[in-house]
């Protein structure tokens, strides 16, 4: 029997194509949800764009018939905009609570449950509290999971493997070696440990055809402009950042693991030391996510100052390390250098960015559609790095398993153009690491 899925406003704003993702079942949208979506149509952010996309999509479906009676979808399902069923059920405790849209969704679900031959009724919402209220009222409610992926903490992008000692010696001598049995993905990193002697090990990267292990040889004794990796995963991350054959790098990890610092240091190294890219271009989502930076006084750079301060802190630390180096790699005026540009992510649409090293910090606050917009701006000869902590989401419409950074990491896992490294050990300070673990 066909199921009836009632969609909440946040589902449509998160994914305008969500009406097509329920197979051959019936998708129901209360008229109050349409009205709530209409309130976002003038916004110049992702919610506004999605609101307009929903309106355009529904208007196109209207050509197939009356939406109030239901129209057939290409996947065999039907879509109906519901208007007319009772707004609330006074005899059901708790129905008087919440806003009008929530009451309408719950009352519609109860109405359908009491109607014969209606099949299963399921409320689909990204609002946790609405799912809790539905559960209390004995209504089946689910999160919208069409774009969710495996927990990013389960995929680190690197492995520790036990092998015979001669294999370790072969990799340490700078030669490639065959992989032990097991499924591997392109550009994953490995630490080969000699069986019976964990201190005897070698670091490598899986080849693009996932058949061999290549030795890591692109990290010099000075690291990247004086910034050296402090642990195993930082070594893997810096190697991926400095490898020109890898066009996309994603770094995830909690605060203090070195994501931003390593990305910025690698970018500066590639621009000022190797002259591989023309500029370093740093983006960071403004909060609230996607909103214009408004009518604050000053230039774009001055407006962006509150959002970009973590990047400036990283630049300052790198400059201090460079000053203490035997041979300086960076210009003295690095903080005001023309080769470094810090820009709001709001204005990236429509651009083509060639021959630059792009860093997108705090990318966990982007939606999958926003990440797609960013990646499709990449021009010839450009490398892009996205960093973030999927467990620190400030966008109310996404979570650790549906944000753009996690979505991108999952979709590019099998691509030989990309690499992902999960960072777990904090290196900011002993106090910061303890606070991240205990608090």
C-alpha cells in the first residue's frame, strides 16, 4: 500500500527537489507550508533561492493538473497540496500547542490516520521538536535523509596496516609497493607497520588506481613555510595539501586539530615558495549563514573582519614562525599582501577562479547545494580545500550528516581528484585539548 509523506517547510527549503525523492508514494504539502515558504522568497541567501525554486517547481507541476486534487510525478508518485481538512483536533491533547504550521501538519496526519484505506502516514521534518510532538501523538515522524551519508567520524581517509618488514623497508627506500588485501580508495593514506615491531613503519599514499602505495616525499624538513606536522594525521593532511595532483582536499576535526592552520600554511607555501598558484583566496561563511554582510561601515575587508579573525590569527602565527626560520619564505608585509585575498562567500556565484589556492573554512555550515556552487566555480589550475567540524553546526537546516562538507567528502571518496583526512588529536595546547574533550 502506498505511503503518505507530509512534508514540513524546512524539508522543502533544505532540498527543493525533495518532492521527487519518495518513490511511487503520495507526497502531501499543507497549504500553510506553501505560505511559510513564500515568506523567504525575497531573501538573497540560500533559503531565498530555495524558496523561489520550490515555487517554480510547483508552478511547473500545476500544468499537469490541479495540485489540490493531486498530480502524477515522473517517478510514479503523486503530489498534492492539501487545503480543507480540520486545522486542529480539540479532542486530542497537545494539539493546541505550537505554531499554526506545526498544528496543521499534525492535524493532517491524525485526519489521514482516521481515514480508511490511506495507508501509512509519515511526517517528514528536520525539526526535532516536531518529531517529538508527533511521537507523543502516536504519529510516525522521520528526519529527511535523502542526502545523508555515513558518519564522517567513521571515515578518516587513512589506515594503519600491518605488513611484512621487507614491505616497510621498500616504502622507506622511496619505492612503491603493492597494497595488502582489502578495498582501498584513491588518495587514501596509510601507515605500514612491520609485523611484531610497531616502531618500524613507513608512510604512504594509495595510488590513483588504488593498486599500490606511493611513498610520501613532498614534505620537506621545514614543512610548509615553517609549519610542521605534529602528529600522524597532520602529516597525511599536509602531504595532501601540498600534492598538486589532488585538486580537492577536505579536512574535518574538532577545534585545535590544525585544520585551518595547515590549509593556510600550505596555500602560502604553494604561492610564495613554489610559485605554483597566483593567489591565496580565503572564504569563510558569514553568520547567519548565507546572509549578506549588510550595511556595516567600511570596505568589504573591514566588514569581513569579525568573520575572518581566525584566518588572521593563523596568518599571524605563520608569520611569526617564518620570522624565526633560517631563511624567510614570506614577504614582511604578508598581512597586507596582494597575493592573499579574504572574501565573503556570499559573492562567489557566477565567478570562475583559475590558478588559485582556495581555502573554505567552517565549511560544515554550508548546505550541499552551496558546496556545489562553490566547487563549480573552480577554474583551470585551481586547488580547493574545505575545512570544518561537522559536529559544530550553526545552520538550523542541516546537521552532522547532511551538511555540505560531509556530503562533499562522501561523494568524492572514490574520485582520484580528491583526498580526505580526519584529524582527531588536538595540538593547539594541552588546555584547549582537555577542554575540547571534557566540555
